């Protein structure tokens, strides 16, 4: 559901206040440390994958089945960790190409999932605007 203009403005104000009040916590929410640790895990998993290949090949050449299976398990585990950490890098802290209104703290506010396309109902206002108007009229008239 798209956010109204007032909700977007309030969200930006809260983000700015958070950055001013606790910059360390805001940095944590931004995810820079998370991306760094995810990249490090991916590199370590890549090295472990290479070790797993070497163990698998050694087991195959020496005809030691248990060693080959152990190498395969190491490869499988390290590939799983590498893929999970690489996918995690693109999670909450990734830049969204549709993001707008960047605040000075580095946060971005996504435009509520709105698309640039105009539809027939766009001339009458968005759904949330109409609902807000109805809510305000109902509160003013006391019609609960």
C-alpha cells in the first residue's frame, strides 16, 4: 500500500531525528557493517570451497571414498554460506533505483511502491488520499 505524502514526510523527519540522536545506531541500521561482514563471509566461503575441491580431488585420486565425500560436503556447505551472504548484501541496505528523497543521513525513502504510470483514477487522487479525505470528513461530522 503506498504511503501518503504526510506519511513520507513524517518518516523522513523520524529518520533525520534518529541520525541526529544516535548516529551509531543509524549506521547499524544503514547496514554498512552488515555488508562488510557478509562480503568477508563470502570470501572465506570461497576459500573453503577451493579447499573442498582439493579434498574431493585428493579423495578421488587416492580412491578414498570418505575423503571424497568429506570434500563434497565442505564444498556444499561453503557454497551455501557464500550464496546466503551474497544475497544478504543486497537486502535491506541496497540502493533501490526507485528510491527518492534522500535524507542527509544516508537513508532513502521509497516512494511507497508507486509507479510512474498514470491511470484513470490518478486524476481523482490516490486511494490513500481519498481514504484520508473520507476519514477526515467522518471525524469532523462525528459520524462514528
